[in-house]
C-alpha cells in the first residue's frame, strides 16, 4: 500500500511523505526503516511577474526581503530539511554557492513598498500592497505555512488568503490566475529537465509551465546550451548562471530543500536493491517515487 502525507495506519507497509511531522514520526517508529532524500525537490514561494503588482520588481523584492525564511525553516521544517538558496542542494555539483536566497530583511522591504505605492496607488491601500496568497487545502500544515508567511508580510502587504482544492489550485497556477503561491518543484535527476520550467516558450501560452511567467532570451540560451553540451564542467557553469539569473529576477523565494521520506516496515525487503545495466545502484527514492518490481514482503 502507498500513502502520501499519511502516518499511523496499521494497514500500510510503505508510506511516502514530505511532511516534517510525518518524517519525525517515521524516524521514531518501531519496526520502521526510512529512506530520506533532500536532493529531489524544493519548497518555495512564487510570484506572478505578468500581473500587477508583481510585474514590478520592487514589489517582488519587498516580498522577498520580508519573508520569514528563518521561521519557516525552524517551525515548518522542524530540523528535517535545510534552508534552500536555489533549486539545487549544496551537495549537487550544479549548485551555485555564490547564490544566496534573501529573507528576514524587513528594513529593506519598507522603502520599496512606500516607493511603489506612491507611484501605483491602484494596487495599494493604507501604504501597503494589496496581494492574494493562494494555496491548496484544507490542510493543517498549509494553515501553519500561511500564518508564518503572512506574519512576515503583514507590515507591507494587505494579504488575502485564497484556499483552493489541489486540482483547482494547479489549474489557476497554470493559467496565470494568481499573484503569489506556495509550491514544490525542481530536483529532477536529469538537470536538462529544468528547461521546461524556465524557457520563454512555456511562459507566454495559456497553460504555462514557466509558472512565474518570467523569462529572458539570455536565460533560454544558457539552458539550451547546457542541454547541448557534453562537457560536464561547462554544463555546470551554465546551470549556475541560470540560478544567478533566477535569483536576480526575484520571482522565487526558496524556503527549504524538501525531504522526501519513504518509510517501510521491517517486512518490506529490497526497496533499494535495484541496479542499472552497468551494475550501478539506482535511486530508490526520487521525490517519493520508488521501484517496486523487486520488492518483496517477508512473513510476519
């Protein structure tokens, strides 16, 4: 049996979660082994750069500076997942160590908001930016996340919360009917797959996979050059430049590296025993996805 974000059912032999509470429960559970992966996904906030007020970089910067990343990492991550600066974990060769995700810099947010509201009064009330934060639910975890984020943004934004069922939430993000959302993505095993999330071709259509709808031709050139080269060092250089450009655009606020945890009872055998054609051990937990054709259950 397979369950996402669920712990405690005696009927389950295998549980997949990215919830910190569930991960901690699985770690402490008797007769359960866990396989944790911090390399295959990031938790973040996105801003829609195609619509006001977030078509103005000053607002995107202000939201970034005011984000309570430290509180998110401590109270939502609960020590199970580290803070993220980009779409690559520090252990991955593609990670750009010079890219730092800003946050908890409220002194820098105020002047940007005041300047914007002086220029664009239609999108401000009482000196604060009017904004909608959309998320999926109902979910106790999401409620906690929204409280943490809105507390940091409240001095600078009039935040309206919009909770939608997951399928409606996904549809509105794809069609651009949103301003700010929380999201989890990236972490592909093949770095070349980042192209679909960043290229201009997927930013301008009705159903966009470049969710923030932000693109520059120079970034496209880097991503495509990365996919075309067989020089690994050059490919890494291109991807590190992509991270720099994303950071400079202020369309993403990276929060944590998601911890995908697979928990199995002791009677579940060979979850990580699969090998590739060359005898190499295959990743047995990629964003919670595992191989099951070689898994077997012992008696008891």
